[in-house]
C-alpha cells in the first residue's frame, strides 16, 4: 500500500466535543495524529496535551497531562489540593492553576490584574509556588489526566446548587444527532431559565425527545426547560463559541418536563396547585412533581423562609419552619396546610 507521512492535527481554543472527534476520525486518514491541547496565552499557550487511543470512547475529552516544564494544580476555594479520582469515585472539581518557567511575567502596565492572576501559594511538599489562575474548573482522572469542567465565571446558581453547564452539555452531546451545545442561564420576562442552544447540523432533533432523555441522566434542577435548535453554534475567529451572537433567549422553545415524564404527578388539588406555583417561583423551576423533595430540587434553608412567608401571605395560615422540614414535598406540605386551614388557624394568631 501507499505510505503516508505522519501529519499532526492539534485542537485548542475551545472544549472539543466527542461527537466532533468521532466524525473527524471517520473521515481522516489514520496516520494523522490527533492532539487535544490546552493552555491560555499566559502560560505561553499549550501547557497540557491529550492524545486519545484508537478505541477512545469516553463521554468527555480530557485535556491530558502537563507538558515538560509545566505543572498543573487543582485547588479548592482555600487553595488546597482537591482529591483525585479513583476507579470508584470521580475526582473533586476545583480551580485549575498552572506553574512553570513558561508563565508570563504579568500583564503590561496592569499590576492589579497581574496580582490577581499570578499568585504565590504554599503548596504541600512544595512550599511557596508561583501559579497562574486560569479561571477554569477541572478534576483529576484516576490515570492522572485532567478533565476540563468549565469556566468559573460560567457557573450557574439554581436554588442552593451550583451547576456546571458543562455537565449538562456533556449529557446533551450523548443524544443521537447532537453535534455540540451550550447551556446558559438567561432571563425571559423577568424569570431566569436554563436555555440549551443545540447544534444539530442539517439533521433534526426533537427537543421533547431530548428532554425526555435528559430526565434519565440528570437531576430535575439541571434540566433545561427551553431549547434553541441550530445548524451550528456561532464562533469567533479564534474558534470559540460566540455567546454574544447566540439567538435571543426569547426565541427558545419552552418544553414542560411534565409532558415528557411518564410517571410525572401534577397537582391534584387547589392547594397543591397554589403551593406548586410558590415553589416554582422560589426555586426558578418550570415544573415540579408533587412528590419531588424540596431539597433535592436545590432548595436551601434560606429558601425555606421564602416559602413559609409566601404560604403565610397566600394561604393565611402560620406554617412553622419545622413543619416544612417535616413535609418537604408538595403533596405532604399541601396536606399539612389543608389541616391547618381546617383547624381555622389564622396567620395573625
């Protein structure tokens, strides 16, 4: 057969989707070496590289291990190393830092920005070390590879949970026909929603079927209730997703999770219906099963006080906080409220 020279294909600048990699592998000559490279300009660009095996079939494309002359650290909010992954448990997510002689000296004529990004940290077994704060999240895989987990400034707060949009995007990418996606948290008519922008090329993906699949792999508070299906996601000249050029949130299609869940239980009484509206407003969720646990949906002790205040105002009964903790579902809480109403306990005592 004909011999082909080895060629190199380096991918960097944006998180690579595994479906895109599989498509590339299906049409490219096997002698072309694929490298998934990672590195900000402040680290003189590439500082880690991952080269997938022939049989690579993971859900995520790791960013690999540090190149010679570089070191990577994944730290928690107190700048302490996070736990690495094992065969049984995933690694903890933390902030990714890079060290090594190739780090930039700083930002020209911007000492404040330099001081914030290039810091000195006392690391176990290393002492004081100068490291660069990448602004990215990551975790250690059991084999020592690094898995990119999104941007710190792209984290989304829903209830008491901090959501990594990348986790939702990875789940979306597993659905047949999806090329890539981006999940944002945007306001529409005064209410904030998770919105999934999904690239499907020239094919077609039914948003309702996609949501039905997501219900099987994600908790309810991570389910996007709105979708925009696109041929491709807008990109900058550097190949990054251009968030500013995404279609307006108002163009998204709203889908009720209640309509795609075969075992979904909607409100069955007026009390459950009114209480469900209160929960949806406080938790910023589009739909709630009457048997969903408040705290499993992202509720917190602080949000409990808002629920209790709304119940006092809307139903005219006093609902002690301890009673809510004892009845953390729409069904049980509504039943308790009905009992209080039957006893004729007014809110003013």
